[in-house]
C-alpha cells in the first residue's frame, strides 16, 4: 500500500505516468489509481494495452514522446512519473535520442508546474566493468554497454539524464533520476523471464559466465519507494541507484526457481565485446535517503512464482518472457 513519506502523500494527487502499460509502470499505476487521479500517456501500440490501463482507473491519452504533442494532456499535475523509454534494435541513434532525451525534456517542460518529477533511468548507463562483484555507485563512470538487442539504449539514456538534469535547473523543477537495476513482478522483469525460459524447458541465456551480480527489486518495494523518491527530488537533480538490498546472481535465482518448480536450469553463455560482467549496486546513497527495502529476494521470488504461475500454469494476461526475448542475447536488467 502507498504510504506517506514526510511531505509527500500519494493520495488525492493528480499524477502523470508515462508508459503506463509497461512492466514496471502498470502495477504502479494500478495501485496509485486507487487513491489518486492518474493519467497515462503512451503510444499504446500493443493491442489491448490502452483498455487494460483504463480498466484499472487510468485516464489514457495516446501520445508519442518522439512527436511531443501534449495538446490533449493536462498540465496541472502534482507529480510526473516518467517511466516510458525507447529500447529497440537497430542503430537509429537519432530516434533513440529523440524519444529518450528530447522527449524527456519537452515532457518536463509541459509538466513544469509539478511539485516534483521522477525520471527512471537505468544501470545500463554505467561503463562496463569486468569485475563480476563490482558495486556500481552513482559516481561510477558512465559509458556504452554495447547491448546487442538494444545498441542505442545506454547512450540515449545517458543523454536523457543530461537533459533531465538541465531541465530541472531551467524549470526549477525538483527532480530525482533513479537508475533502475533488476526490477521484477508477476508482470515481468529479468528474473521473471528467466523463470519463463525454465518453465518452457529452454536454456537461460546469460550475458557472461561467472558470478554476474544483480540487485533485484520487488514491485512492492518499487511502489512503496515512489513517494520517497519524489520527496528527495531537488534542484539540481538527485541521482540515485534504484535496486534491491540483496546481490544475487542469475545462477542463484535460477537454482531457487528450480527448487520451487522442480525444473533444472540450463545455462547458455554468450559473451560479446565490451559487455559488463557485473551489474550489482552500491545502495549506500539510496538507503541513506529513503531507507532499506522490505522484500528479501527469496520471499519476492517465491511470490513471483506463485503469482505468475498460479497452480503451475502461466497467467495469460501478460507477455511470455521466453517468447519476448527469443531473439535477444540476454535481457538488460530493466
């Protein structure tokens, strides 16, 4: 349940969520809509996605961030929660920057009356590190991760952060830039897709051999921390890692899924030049600002299994992660 955090109470507010049909945004929008006036903008290109959002109480407007036509979108929101992102194949950097960077700036301008903006970024902005146990902190070097399934992603998200930081100062709009690690819920995320692969008796494709670490964060903690991340928004922008407290390797969480499902995980490793062997988070700053997470990884993963596969059968109201990622080397954490 959404709680208040000092001066921010996510009740009775008018909120704009971008990409409300997305993996992280949909469960967030669904909860927020219970006690707030929630608007959601997206292209809604997936059949049924707009109706799905409206069914849980979200006021939807079809809007393409690349075109930045906000003529049908109100401008009197209390908070902007910007989760939408372009992450696709190909080498069209102009398009990626137009959506992720330019779109973010124009969106913030439209929502400049807001009390605060939360801009969700990614650990893919960090320069790859060969140490599988390296803990990325907010001051770690940034750089291109050379992701084969989304080559333009990391560079365009770095550009997005630069634009968001600039707009926060130009508009005097308190902003938090939160770099998401490995989110998960019944609605998807890297661990959920690995579970799907196992349930389909497919090999789990991993980025590199060895103990590649992540800090998976449960949707319950994501939802609970949104008000807190808005509370710490500042000018200049606050930048913080958004990750769970426990560092876990895919091999470890797949082994645990094996205990729950009776399936034996099989791994396929596909290294590529410049890839990072580590993806773990130094959470010192986040804990100092908003506190620790509530859901441990085993508790969260057990709930993920039970909710995504009730009775051992996958729910039909969500994408099949195994199918969604069949053409990728490996999904990024977020």
